[in-house]
C-alpha cells in the first residue's frame, strides 16, 4: 500500500495538485468552511449593509473616530450629474467609487489634470463626458450587487506614503488585515504591478506580501500564486519591506470590530503620507488568497481565538495577544 | 456553541428523514404499486373476449357464463359486457362469479360478448382455497378392478400427491398404454370425459383434485376453445397438470378461467349454444398500468399527486421536475469542484434550452448569440446612456438577432436554428451585460473562464437531464425530490476543500513544507 500512496503523491506533485489531508495539515481555510463556519456564523446578515455600503462605513468610521479618506461629495441622482462639473472644478486629484461596489469594481482614480482632461492613475486621459458617463453607470447599479441603484462617492485621493514607491507600480499599495472577533489574525500587503494595471487586485496579477502580525515585516511574496522575491516591474527586493505604523494599523483594524460588530472582517488600509494609516474599506467576505501570501493557513489562528475564554478585551490587549501568539514561525527557527 | 450543535443535530435528522422519505416512497411505489424503476417501459396486457352465441327460440332466454376471478399471478384490470337488449347480472355461484344475461323475448341467433383485460403480474396476493371434502367414488365393474390395480402400480412408483398425479398421467399418455389403462380408456369411448375420469381416479387414491378451465394466452388467437386442466392438491398448493401431456407446473401463459367442474356456459331458452374466445396482447406503458391500478386501489400517494393533473400540466411538470437535477449539478460544481459560473443558476436555464435545441445546435446558437450581443453591447457602451435603457436595448437587440437567425437559417434550410426561440432572452441579455462588464473590468480571459464554466455546467446538466433514466425517475417518482432536497441540505453543510482549491493552494503547501 505504501508504494501506491507514494506513487499517487508523485503523480499529484507532478500536476501541482495537493491533497485534502495536506491542506488540512497546513491549516488552510477552504472557501466552503469560511462561508459556513465563519462568515455565516459571525457576520449576521443584518449587519452586512454597514460594510456593503461604503458611504455608511465612512460615516460610521468618522463617528467612531477611525481615520478614513476625506469625503468630498456624494452623487445620489442622475439629475445631480449636472452639478458634477462644479464639484470637480476645484479638484486636482480625487477618487470616484460606487458606494455598494465590490472587489474594487468601478473605482476611478484621477491623479491630475491636463487642461480639460483628467489623468487616470494609469496615465490615460479622460474627458469630462467619460467621467459623467461613469458616474451615471455607477448610479444605474452597474457595479452594485444585484444591479440595485447606487450612489457615487467622491473622496480625496490618498497621498501614498513614498516609503512604498519602490514596491508598487502605479496605484496605491493597500494593507489587508483579517480581524476575527476583534483580534487581528493575518495581514498582507497588496502591491500593484504593470500586469495588474495599477490595481491592487491579487487575481489580476498584483503582488501579495504576507506580513508578520507581530512586526509588520514581510514574510513572503507571491504573484499569481507563485513566490517572487522582487517586484516584477521595479525590481525591488521584498525581503526588506517593513510596514511602518504597524501598531497603529493593528489597533485601527481591531477597532473596526467595535464599529461593525462583524466577527469575520477584512479591513483594507492605506498609508497616507501626511495622515498615516487610513481605513479604505471593510469587507465582510474577505478572500482566501491572504493565506497564499503568508505561506500559512489561517484556520489554526481562528481556532486559537475561538478557544479563548474571554473575547471582550480592550483593543490594546487584543492586539497584544495577536502579536504574541501569531508571531511568524520563521523568526523562531 | 451548544446552540449550533443542537441546530446541526436537528438539520442532520431532517436530512436523514428527507433522504429516507424520498427513497422509501420511491421503493414503495416501485415494489407495491408496480411503477417501473428503469429499463423495461412496457408490459403486456392481454385482452380476452368471450363470444357466447346461441339460437334463441322466441321466448325468454337466459345465458350464464363463468367469469374469471382475481388470481394470485394475474391482475384483472377491467371487464365489460356487450349484448344488445339483454339485462346483465353478476351473481356469485358457490364462490365462482357468473354473468347472467337475460331477455324476455328473443328469436334467432344471439351474440353476447364479455371482454376482460388482464395483466400477468407475479407476486400478487395469494388466493387461499382449501380443497373441498369429497367422497371416494366407486366405478362400475370391470373398471373398478382395473382402476384399483392401476392405482396400486402408480402408488408403488410415486412418493407424494404430485408425483402420483404425474405418474398416473404418464400412464395414460404412454404410446403403448398398459392393459388396465386400455380398459379405463374404454370408459372414455363410452362418453365419460377423460378429465373427469382422471379426477375420479385421483379421488380414489384419496388425493384432492379438481378440473380447472383456462386459455392459452397467445397473441392473435381467434375462436379458441377453453382447455380443461387438472389441479392436484399436494397438501400446501394446487399443482397444475395438463391431462394431454402429463406436464406439471403452472404452464406459462395459461390463464385460469374457472376452477371446478361446473359448466362454463348455461343457456336456457336457446339451442346450439357455443362459447369462443379470442385473445390479443397489447404493449402498454407500465407506468400507465401502475397508475390505473393505483387509482383503482385509491392509493393516496397517487390520488394526491401530479398524475391527478390534466395531461398538459403533467407535461409541463415533466420538464419542471428536471430542474432540481440541474440545480444539483450546479451545487456540486460550485461546492465540491469550485467552478465559477456567471449567474448562479443560469446554467440550469441554458441546459433547459438545450433540452429543446439539442446540445450541439444549442451551444452554437448560444455562443454566436452572446458573441454578437457582446459586439453590439460594446458599441452601446460607447454611447452615453442610462444602464436600464442599455439593458433594454440589449434585450431588443437579442430578439432581433433571434429573428434574423431564424429567418436566415430557414432560408438556408438549417431548421435546427429555428429552436433559437427556446433560449430565454432576458437571461441572454443579462449574460451579455454581465460578460461585457467582466470584459471591461477583468479582461477577456475572465470572460472565457466564466463563460466556459457556465457552458460546462450547462452541458453537464443537459447530459443528465436529457438522460432517459433520469427523466423517467424524476417524473415517475417525484418523491425523489425529497431525497434531492436532503442532498442539497447536506451539500450546504460541506466545509471541506473544493477540488480546484487543491490546485490553488498547492504552492502554499509546498512553501509550508520547505522551511522544515
């Protein structure tokens, strides 16, 4: 029997396929398990609108004193598009996003102006008409779940901290922290590449860098599931990457639990040059790719939190707990 | 935590109950009500017509005919009488049903008909009939002596009642009968019926026996006479013997019309009476048979089911009942395999369209419609317009495309493309819209991936839904939907890895292994 299993393993290895037993041993959370055991158990449905609507999230965060990019304007009705020109007139840089969009869809980033035209993050130039068409699409529900009518939110553009300039090709790198019952459990940084078209979206080819919860130091980096050492466009080595304001980032993320009461939450942050860490958006169904970026399964950490006797600790204690228990194994060995 | 455990337990019980109920009802319908599970779809139904004829003599006429009874291996589906001007009565004459035709005044030739439809069905209720007591007969000499000596010989060469009967018959059917048999056959020449003689001989040996009458079931037989057979009681069952061949056993396709020696037909007020039988067999769908039978027996399961609906509604249900199969395929591909499709249950709707168009034409039509639609949609997206209006425009364009496709293909003589109308156009329009957004946002690669996933799932659903076995099972046993529901609930509990995740997380497992 032993030779048979080794034969099967060799064949699987060749096809780059693993087995459920290996995945379980690595503690990898599956999509089904995430949906059933974590999202449906810890994220009550009636709370989901809080994070599905970015405008609500933003207002809630402002009320809770959690830092977010500044809100400039909200376009609610198609007829309001007439005012768009006057709203945009004084702005050099801004972001327009659908309030109920998901997965970064429909987000328009304008980094500058060229006379009448607007310059996108990718360098393309857009006419005002193109922008108002985009806003009209947003309001029509093109990017919202189920095609419901939506709002367009105009907010200030983040001035990315130059510390990451060497690591990102265009676009603003963002940091994703998974917060489970108020405890930060896993983190990664997403860096745009030429292949991802300046978007920090992993499945479009952005680089994911796993971060040590204890220190904010990079652990490992992957692009399209494969480990990489250097940024494919800038050539910069990821091993030296260390995220500043790490403790602040963890505290901000953990605070989102009190704000939303969602038990299983993905918190997306950005580092602003002047303002430091800002909450960009919250996600009640964070993806599983963070495990690949970290080279580690998330399930053992979730189990550790679940096994705790007391969960309603102050933010500082929760962060300290996570930093103590989820320190990267590699630093020990 | 305890709450969830309790919830899980309740759900587990529910799932088990649903699956068992579905399977149980199905098996009940199969084994008790006789619905065909799979395979042979038709069964033979025999139609036997008894034609009684006699010459009436101008006065009151009455004819009575023995009617067949429900028997253990035969199910009588229905019977009917045809006889102009006659009153018909069914009477019970010592445990045997008889039909009595009577008329006050009749003259000349009279024709009366009795028609019965029946189906051979093994494993029916056993008829309990014990032999009646009889008096040992005494034959006139010299036959009595010959009979005694023959019976002694036979007793020596046999062990029990049935072997006794077999041996006795073989003596009578021997090519050179011995002296005693020859003597007894003399009685037959004197006018005693051979079966009656054999019964007497068996009774003399103290073996319960009786004459039965029946018909050999053969398709297309006309003017068939009724055949006399002998039944011998072996202490537990009646064994059937053919007096002409000495063969034992329940002869295949022998339909018992009457037990006992009473006359088959009695006619009063007429002469030259005769009864003839004609037999035809029909192939009838087994399901229909089971339905008729169940309706007659008033099985509640059938009475309150979709079979009670008009035929048209039933046909609609035939397709609707296939949807859960498609749903199951979608769930399986999502939860177990992890395939991405555009629109959760859209593949089921496409598969239903495929059922009308067949697979290949369906795929061709679908892909070409969506491609042309995408091309037109890309033109529309350059125009500044509201989303709802654009969706509406896409729907109208899809309809125009369908019409164009139908007309063009009709002129070209490709009739298959006419089935294009079976595609739900709202679904098509939504698919086009979704695909075009996907194209703009994620690029053509994702469109191919998602579209391909949808078509793959649709094709798999189609292949399952178009299978005859599946169609038969879902329509004949809608109870199976309970089982499907149970399986769906069970799938909803699956927290294991998806097949595609085994590939997705492969680099991770390798990375986790390396440092050690």
